[in-house]
């Protein structure tokens, strides 16, 4: 109804979502296409059965065991060998990285405060900002979708945001952000006033570059956000987490809902963390398939944005939606993110990728006819 008393900043907005269509090949939501290995499924069942025996009680409110295991994973895979290891005090977990972002904006944003991101980027940053009453600012990117660091520094100095979002690898473009750029933007933000800088690393396990996690050392207002939805192949789990200075972790707990992570969620995530080597092996397969998609699309004459994620942005199309529809008509669902002239495809299994490549070959023939 038009007369609903909805908050002004939510009027005219659309909820986040991707089409969920029943087609043979779905490559539109950046999911890991490989089911969990059977030994992990069995371990999940064991851990959940154990947790089920205590479901009459609330779960561990602070998820200490889970945060400890996540800290160990981050230390092992994201930090150099001579770095001080992370502990549970450096890590917080929530229901997907979106809840992590929401809690950060509830704590450091809110009415009268603003956040800036560099668009096109993950649209949930802006949506969650508006949902928490935080003003949203769109910062500049270059034509190749990298962050225009000089212009970004000027925007930060001009607008004085309370929260800065840096997405690396960036969704939907796949673009990674160099460490020097993050350092520069962090320094620019702190020169204005104490400002939270959030590096969203949802896809970092697929990147050619190392994690930006080491930059948190000596930067108490730098936060790295992660998810188990992508590399861990656990999109249905809904588990996100962050690494930061203990003071930031403590502050976020001021807004968390009581017992926000269920015992079943914690048990499932702990089981997955026991199988990281196997799961990261699937990541290597997907990186190879992503690189194959890039090579094949370039060979077909498409433009491709350099990708450090498990997806590829390609174009350019005079009518993006029409091209998306033509590919869908061939049984392959990809993503029209609203970036003019560009579409995005998730790296799937070899057979799924073959079906996609056949569809875009047909599309290219139509366009050339």
C-alpha cells in the first residue's frame, strides 16, 4: 500500500534478491556448485545430533569454540607465519556476513551517521545502511572498475563518513583491491576522525592475491569480513564472521540479539572447519574453471573484467537484459546486476560451464548475424 507509514529512506527501494528459476543450469548467485563431501555430511550429522540433545537449553551465547576455530583458520590461511595468531577475542560470528555488516552498522553507523562504498559493489552494503538509518554515499571507481584512490580520498575528506566499505574481491566485478589502496583509504579516513573501515572479503579464497587480513595489525578500526557461504560451500548454513581488534568485537556485542547463533548453526560450522583442506581443494577446481571461463569469453570476443572471485563479469551488450534473456532461453541462468552493458556468471562445474559457453557462443552468432 502506498500509504504504509514506512520510513522515508526505505520508500521506493527494492529488496535484495536474485531470480530463483527452475532451469537446468543456475549460475547467478555465486554459490559453490559442489555438494559437501560425504565424510563432512556425516560429521555434520554427528555434531548436530550431539547439539540436539541440549536443544532445551540456549546455545553458547558467545560461540567461543566456534570463534576459536575460526581464529585458527584465519591465522593458518590469512596471516604470514611470523604474525601473532588471532584468538577468539579477535573474531565475531553471525548469521551470514550480512548480519555481520548489519551489526557493524548498528554499532558504528545509525541515524545522523553515514557510510560510503565504491560502486558498483555489493548492493547489500547500501541496503543495510538504509535499514539501520545510516546515510549512504556512493564513491568513485575507474572505468576498469578499480577504485579511483585519489578520488576516493577526496570523497572521504569531503563527506567525512563514519564507515568506509572496501570490497575485495568486489562483487559484481570480481576486482581485487591492492593492499596499498586499503592503507591509503584507511589513512584518509582516520585523518578526518576515527572511522571504521570494513574490508569485505567474501570471495577472498578464490583470489590470486593474499588476504588483506594482515593489515588489521596496528589498525584498530580496520575490520575484515568473511563468509562460509562461498569457499566452504555452505550457503545454506548462513554463517559469516569478522576479524578485528578485540575492542571492535566487544562493541559489536552491544547490538547482537540474545543467543543469535543457534546450537545447530554452531555445530554445523564447527564440522565444516574440521574439513577445510578438502573444501579448499574444491576452491582450486573452481579457480581453474573461472580462468577457463575468462579465456573462452575473451576468445569469443567479449570484454571481461579481471576476476579474483568465483564469478566473471563480461560484456559489453547494447541491451543487457535482452542478452540475459537470450542466455536464459537456452536453460542457463546468470545475473543481470544492473551494471549497464555487463552480465555476471558464476563459475560452476565443468559441465555447467560448458552449457553456459555454448549459450554465449550462440548469442555471439546472433549478434554477429
